[in-house]
C-alpha cells in the first residue's frame, strides 16, 4: 500500500494504492481489509490469498515417488533400491512456539532412489537421483504441517524435492559387509525448482542384500524461499533446517515388497482420559470462534478444515498454542486503546478450556462425525447488498503466465447522471484462482478523458497500472500520484460485500467513474477474465458522506552498528528504489522526514535490532471516526495511534503490541468518537530489523515492496450532511 500526495507538506491525504513492480510483493499479498462497520470473516486475510493462488489438496497421497533407475554396466556392479517402508527423510528447525523454545521435527517416508555399488572398484559407485515427496512431511502438529505444506513449500505445485549427488568422497578400496564407512557427498538439492549446492556428511554400511545410508546436511530456508517463518506471537523459526536422510536400500534384483509409503512414525497420539467435555464445552467455543472461517469452502479451510468433531480432534495438539498465544482468533489490537467493535478475543476461560482439551489430546464424547457449524443468526443478512448495478469491463482481459503478477486497470462506468451515493459494493471475480486482490477507485469526471486515453492506448482490455490507477503516460503529480481519484474499496478473497453504515455513502457526481485495479496472479493458468462489480446505490440526498484520509510517519531503519555492506548506505538504497519504482521513492522518504520535522540522526537501530519512528500531524476535518487502520510491512514490531497525546483528552485509537503482517485490519470504534480539525494525531511505529531476510544487510526506508517498510495509518470518517 503506498501513499499519494501532491506535496510533502500537503498532509499526504489524497489516494492509496497497493501496487508495486512485478516480482516485489505489495501489502495486499497479505492485507485483510475489514468493513469499518461490520465484522468481516477475519480468516479471509493474508493466508487466504495464497489459498487461491495455490489451492491445497484435500488429501495427501502416500504413494512412493518415482526416481530415475540406475543400470549396472557389468556383473561387478549391483543396484540397491531404496525401500520406502524402511526409509525416512526428516527436518529439524529451531522454533519459538507460543513463547516456548522448541525444535520442529517433520518426517516423510516418501523417498525413492537407487545406489549403485561397484564391487571391483568402489570409487566408481554412484548414488542416483534421490526423490522426496515433501507433501507427505508430517510433524506432531497437523496445523503446522498444513501451513508449511501450503504456504511455504507450496507442495501442491511442487510436491517433489530432488537430490542429485555429483561426487562421493571417502569410498574404501574394498567394501566389507557389516563395516561402517564415513563419506562426504556433494551435489545439488532442488526444492520448489530452486537448485542449491549441498554437502552431506554420510555413513554407509552393507549387510548381505541390504545397504544402509544415513546422511545429514544443513540448508538455509531463505535459499529456497521457504522462510524463516514469522507468524506474529504464534511462531517464529530460525533460517537453518537440518536435514537427515536415513535410507535402507535392498538389492534391486528382487521385487520391492511395497506399494505405498509408510506413515511417518510417532506422529499420532491416542486421546488421553480427562479434559473438558467436547459436547458441552469445546464444541460451542469452536462454533462461535472458528467454524465460520474454517468450514469447508471458507477461507481458513486451507490451513485447517473444521467440519466435524473428528476434524477438531485431529489437530487438538496444535490448537493449544494457537489460542494461548492469542494468534487465533486473529485480533492483534490490544485493550489499551478505545473499545473496538467485533473484538475476536476469546475469554480467559475459553482459552483455558481449549488448552486443557488439547493437553488431553482432544478426547471426544460425541460421534466423531458430529457437525461443527457456526451459530445460526442474522449476521449474513448484515452483509447483503442490492445489485442495483452490475459493472464489468467492456471485454475480457487475456493475461499470460509469462507475467505472473499482473496489475491491470479497467473502467467500470456507472453512468452517473445526477448525484448518487454508493452504499455497498461487492467485487465478484470470474476466476477466483487467479484473483489476488482488487482496488476500487472513485475517479472524478474531470479525469474521464485521461482515463479513456489510458484505456484506448492499452493493449487489450484495460491498461497496465503498477501504481494505483495510473499507467504509462497518465497525468500525474510530481511525486507520481494520480490527481482526482480516491480509493473506495479493497477486496481480497473471502471477503463479504462492503456495506457502508446506514445513512452514509460514497458520493458520486455526474460523470464520475469507477476504475478497478485487479492484481492477477497467473501461476499455472491465465483464463480470460471479465469480473463483475456489484454496486448498491441510493439517490437519497440526505446521506452523510464517508471518506478515508491517510496520516503517515517516516520509516527509517539503519543497519546495526555491527552490520556493514554497500546497501547500508541510505543513498545507495534510495537510488536502487528510484530505479525500481521511479523518482517518487526518494521523494516520499525525504518528504516524510520534512513533514514530521525529523532528521536522519533521529533514527537509530539499537543493539537488539529495534528501530522506532513517530510523527505528529493534525486532523484535517471535523467528523465522526468510524474506522482506523495501521500498516507496516514484515519488519513491523509495534504500532500505535494516539489522539491528542499528553493532554487530558488523550485517546489511544489503536494499539498493536505485536505486529502481525498477516492480519492488518480496519478497526471500528465501539463508541462514538468525534475528531476535530486541528486535533493532534500521533503515529508511532517500531521495527525489528533482525526479521529482514536478505542476502546482505540493507538500510530500510519507505517504499512499496514488502522488503521495504512503512509507518502508515488511515482513518475513515463520516461527515454529517449539513
């Protein structure tokens, strides 16, 4: 999400965009946008986006993978084929789970490959390609497995890892049965189509027709785009995975005695006696807090499908740390600030009940197939909007998998002929599997000619728009923003319709347009798309107007004193960002310091890697506060927004003590809060640069990519009709 302004001293309030250059992930890869009035299914946020790009398998096949087979060249050579019923590949990763230091251990028996032993000249022995099914990896917690499988290994599309050994060092002159031989194996490990060199320390021994090989190595998760993993207060991991191959291979002359891989050992526990009643205590808690987002077809089902009591018992062990850490149900805001609507925090009693049930290994006192469903109420009715207009682009857009991240803008003309208010919107993607997010901009009639030119000049339907709704040749202000447009709605997969509060709406005047920026993610297919925007309208001229304004602070995170490198130079980083995003990058970073009265020496990173920033700004208009949003990127640590700090009227509008990039919400105050023009609004952000994943240390400043940072806030106000 970027900010747009005409001048750095002009309060930076005009528009918001969520786009960046291809290959750099924007905020909206993991942004949950919540209606400022009504509760939206929270699990439709960050991880749900990846659900639609990389749909999970409902069942994981335990079939043994197929590996290339070696063929002996003479009678002195014997081929030994890995027996998956007696072989495993495992990982160990250091993790902090719900505040407790732990080692995550996962294992799969889905392994195949050949070893060729040359009896006459052991130095000519070979290890063929080892193929491992990483989709079969299992640990002691199925929730962990689903998350790793789906969001990090992306094993639906990359189920196999390949180890190609190119050299074996340490082979003896003669092989004796029953004797262990230490070896060094070198080759390439390929995960998610990324190949990196590895060196394994191995031991091998042969006994009659059986060959045993045990090999270990360590790899960096960052090398393969897998981690390190950081999920707010729930879990964080190191960047090193320790891999172990423990393979038993048998003489391939005889048929192998298996057809499927063995289940990973030690990954299931029978339910223990004791614990609270599922029927009386646990089921009502799960139905109230979890079922609406984890039932089949809902956004959270990709991580955990909760349809029956058996589904709950299956992941019982993982539910304990998930709820005790406060990671689920997702609600990052603390109770330090003003009371907020629709708080999803569980009571201490409910948290304890789930934790006690999890500690007892999830005993059931109901039929395992008992349905777990959200309570029947009228919540859904609150989200329904009339489809007074159903808008779409003039023709379908044909993208291409050659451009994985494709930002495309389309005119959705409501043909407004007199003052009209939009009171609700619902984006309806034609192909959910390629829809990453959509931004809906209200565009003033004065821009019709510019927009029409962009549309006419674009190849095919719409036009390429990497920054908000602007495109190549678009009329822009000096900092790269488009004049005359304002963001009106953000859609992410799983979101319910956007329903504005009763008696209020987004004002549209004669000739105004809607422009929809769609972020397509063409991973495996690119079907033609002509999605629809349903719009509910009102001609009631007595409606209040709703508008969103932004308030920003600098994001300046220097390298630590013990870090060195060319990119620790801020000027070098700004030059790189200007090249990638255009000249607005350095303009914004420097302009924010000017706006907030800051100097570079005001920003330091302490020995623990923590950097801080703050900015005081003035509220621009009188109006009722109906929504508040904070935004940082992946280095975010804390966020706070305070109204009139240090005065008797001080109110903390939003406090997030543990920033979680996956859950960024627009919160609604429970009680009426009036903002007065000239009130002070203080934005405070902090970051942990030790969360930076990069090949070399780098100064981090304000920019569009998630590798960069922001200290961003937005308030949505309702302006009564005068």
